C-alpha cells in the first residue's frame, strides 16, 4: 500500500537554514514531503534552496525549498518572508527557529556591550519576532508545531560566553511559556512548542566554539577537544547534524502530538536535566 509522505501538502519555515543544523533540518523536512521556506542572511540562500529541491529523496516525495534572504532581527523582513511563503506555499504549519550567533568569548566584565546586545537580538528576540509573525496563522488553523533550537548552554552556564548562554536560557523560557499559552484555549491545545538543546555539534559553529575557547586559554583545537569537550560527554563524541534534524522531524510529526513545553537534550549525555 502506498503511503503519502508524512508532511505532504504542509508548509514549514526554517530560519538560519543556509548551513549546518538549519540546512539539515530543512532538507529532512523536505525529504518528508514538506514545502520548506528557508531564510538566512547569506546571499547564496537561493542556491541552497535549489540544492535541497534537487535532492533525489526530496524529489521523490514532492518536497521543495524556497529561499529567502532576511535577518531575524528585522520584524519587517520576517513579515515579508511569511507573507510570500503563504502566497507561494500556503499556511505555515511547522516553524523551526534555528537562526543564531555564537557571539565572542570573554569574561562578562570585559565583554563588548554591542556584541552582547546583538547576540540577544538574534538568538532570543529573533525567535520572538519570527514566532509572533507565524503563530497567528497556526492559531487560526488550530494546528501547528513550533520548534526552537536552543542549547545545553540554555540549561547551564557557558564560561566566557554569557551572552550566548543567557539567550538560550531565554529561548527555553519562551518555549515553555508559549506551550502554556497554547494550552489556555481548547482551540489551540493541539499546537505544540518544544526546544531542542544540542551539545557541541560537528558544524562550523561547533568548530568556532572550540576555536574561541582555544584562543581564550591558549590551547590547540585537539587539546580543547580532549580536555574539555569530549570528557563532558558520556559518549565521548560530537553530535552530528542529522541527529538534530531527526528530532526536529519527530517533533513536527503527529507522533509527537503529546510532547509540548519540553527542552530535549541531544548531547551524548553531557546534561541530564
């Protein structure tokens, strides 16, 4: 018996989807049949969308990707992205807030106030802006999934990176509050909001985490891995982007309808709460 792809006919929006975790999530959703709007500040976003659409598994399910150049710190830009995606693909039923910046490592009392504010603007207020632009149509439809990419740094302090850690703590709080708000009315109780909290992921941003810490304390990349990163994981490894994408697909699916307000760790056992 032929079965339709899980997200056939559905529309998703993924921010920060030009590379790394965001691109992997967008590709995974498209491989399950979704039309995925991908937005990022990289001017090659259209080529990324074309690559996703041309993927053999995406073509087989009828999925596709539409690329948008935009900054999550601009409410106007995000409103335009949402409006265009609605016209070209329909009501957004899956939102993945992935766009983020690491900022620059350094002790809080020596930090650059502009960098601190920019990190909060992208990582936390950006999530608020995009969610506020998308969720009203989910509320009107009585269905939807909001998936925010946070971090295990949102559950514990991140030494010499207070702005990033504070922003990700905020994302988890926003996620839990939104889940509670969805539960306030019978008409919105089918909507869910969850956060994914990766550990150190084998991506360009993951490399930047390691390199910044290395510069700060005067150690090589391998020394940082051996002394700090790998020992913190019970599995002694970095996380792969596909592990994050698989969780996003699950949380977006009907199988996860009973999961909301959760901050789910994918960290090889680095954090247990």
